[in-house]
């Protein structure tokens, strides 16, 4: 039942995600001549992408230290 629910949820969310990607692409293409907004858009995407990796790395580091000190 869970895989069916996840597949349905992914299909519902995917349509909205694709719509937003088209909007971002249009804004980036329109401002490609100036270079300012496109660079800012790329930097924002990198910041959004980096935060989960930093948080997960910190969490795994804390777990590793606690397990190592308990041994």
C-alpha cells in the first residue's frame, strides 16, 4: 500500500515541480544577456542544495563521535 501511495504522491508533486522549472528557465533565459539574475539564481540553487548535505554530515559526525566514545 505504501509504494502505491508514494507513486501517487510523486505523480501529483511532479507536475507542480515541472511547472516551476519552466518558470525558472524562462526567467534565466530572459536575463541571460545581463548575467546578474542568472548568476544569482544559480547561486541560490547551490545554497538550497548544500544545506541538507551539511545538516546530514553534521548529524552523522555527531553519531559517529558518540558511538566512538561509547566503545
